[in-house]
């Protein structure tokens, strides 16, 4: 019964059965549980087994992610030949920003800016305004999460879609992720910052990545990005 409840598409049934036998044996022999007690709570047991298998799978993914991207022997390359590209009409199917502001340098034009997350005039919107005023900016775009035309970087569990991507006059790509103060120091932001910094290091001077907050050490959003853009290629 238990193997049918917890069957996994990526685990062979014989291997799963062997693992379940060992698990049940551990519960009965080592933990002193009676088989009748296990049967009474079989649905709870099945849920716990599924959670354990998910945790093991995620642990393996984390190990592979770290080994292939961040280990000393990892060979990471960044290619701009077949990567993200600014394309006309790339977000034609997305809900648009309908506010008063008319950005000067949005790639798709002032009337085709994909809608911002959060409040209409919230911090992400303010970050977009700061990007639009950067020196040396050619154009920028609001990077839509989970869209096939968007820029993304890999994480251990999913894909990371930064909030904005900009092209500078000198040819460099500026990737910007905005984070509010309440999540700027969280593990999710730390993972995104780490993979973004790796992408920048491996870009051969062609890419810049920055996590922007409302203020850092007295510097507003624009000042944080000006400092980043002003760094040597």
C-alpha cells in the first residue's frame, strides 16, 4: 500500500520498495513502533515519507548546483551569443503599466512597459525611474518573470528572473534586482545575489549585476546603480 502512495517517477519501484522496507524496519525495530500503530496512521506516514523524499531530492539538487557552479573545479562559462536578446514586441502579451510616467528609454517605448509588481508608485516603480535616468544608459526593460523572452539565471530550485535588464552605451548589460528592506537579507536574496555575482564574474566584463535597495549606507537607488555602472568594465 505504502509504495503506491509515495511512488516517484524518478525512482525505480524496486529501489523505492527496498528503501521503504528499511524505513519501516527502522520504525519497528529501532523506534519500537508496532505495525498496528503504523497501519492506524498510514496516511500520516505516507505524507511524511513524501516529505522525506522531497527533502532528499532537494538536498541532491543543492549538492549538484553547488558542485557544478561554485566548486573550485567548476568550469562555468557565460555566452552572450545565444542568450537574452532585446526584441521588438517581446512582451506583447503582458499587462502594461498605465500610470502617468513616460520613461524616456524603455526599450519597447513609454506606452508598452510591462506592469510593475507592488503599488502603482511603489519601490519597484521608483527603481525603474532611477534606471531611466542613469548616465550611459542606452535602453532598459522591465524583465517579466517566467516569460520565455525574459532574462533568467539558474537557482537550486528554479529560475531567477531579475526585475530589470538594461543595455549601456558601452555595450555592457546591466541586470538589476530590487529588494525591499524586509527581505534584502533573507536566504532567497542571498542565493540570487550569489548567482548574479557569479554571472558577472564569468561574463568577461560584458555584464553587471546589482541588488538594489531603497537606501544602502545613505545611498539611494540611483546612487547604488551609478556606482555599479561606473565601475571599470
